[in-house]
C-alpha cells in the first residue's frame, strides 16, 4: 500500500508539494481540518507566511494544530519547508508568534532580507549523495542553533539550512519548486521507516 502524505493546505505553496509527492509515487492529500489527519502517515508543512499561521492558530475553531502536535510528539514524520521550519521551531529569534515548538532549533526569520533578495544556489547535502542540490531560497529563515540531538544536513556561510531530529525534517529552501525529488524521497524514507516501527495491532 502506498504511503499517504498530508500537506497542510491552509496557506502557502501546498499544490507544489502535492505534485512532487505524487511524482515520488506516494499518495498526497490536502489537510485543512483536524479529522483529516487521522489516516495520514506523514505531514508536510509548506512555505508561506508564518504570521498568517499565527493568526490561524488564534482564530481557528478546529483543533488541527493540537492534533498535529500530538501526532508529531507520537512520532509521525513531519517535514517543514521554509515557513514550515519556522512553525516547527522551539525558538524564533525575537518573536513570540505561535508555533508548534516541536523541534529543538532556533530560527531567524527573513534572514536574507526581503523578497528581492531571494536566490538560488547549489547546496552540498551529503545525505542525498554526491550531486549538489538546486536550492531556492524565498525570504527564507536560517537555523541559528540546534540542540545536540539534531542532525545538521546542510549549511551555508550564513548558517544551517537543512536539519533532522528524529521524525522531523526541515529545509530553509524550497525543493518542491525544482525538478529534484531527492529531499521529498528522503522524507518518504523517514515515513516508511516510521511505519515499520509502529506496533502491529492483531
Ligand atoms: N518569510 C516567511 C516567514 O517568515 C517565510 C517565507 C517562505 O516560507 N518562503 O514566515
């Protein structure tokens, strides 16, 4: 049975993640409500705007964020891209905005300046193999510090741009708008590994 990946579709570029997950051979579904989270194997939180999610957290009547938090704490793999990495972080430099605070990282938002300073670069990501990765940064954050059980998967001069902690994966850049499937394939391998460690219900 193919893996079923939910993509949080409350804001941001969720459509691109849906498309790339399908290209990787897994099923993708849009997530807008808490009840839709019950039967997914992994979740992607796309890029967008973290202050918009902060507002949604305050206004939303549906317990979607509590459900994501609980499933994340119980080991469901979650991949946060750009805004998603901010939303997963325990600490956001200089901000008290709402977040899931699941991952032991401290991020700085808009670390490269405004939209016009968006850029593309070739990243060295050893866990993906020797070929460099075409990384697109769009008003992205930088990961300023991580705790000792966070694996740093890629860095540039300004700081860390990709990291993993147990079931959580974050990138400060946007692989979903490139043709390179490797970051999503890495996430799917985490989802598949998490399936194997789940208890078998008889
Ligand atoms: N700058 C946005 C924020 O702080 C993130 C941008 C993105 O996700 N591309 O939330």
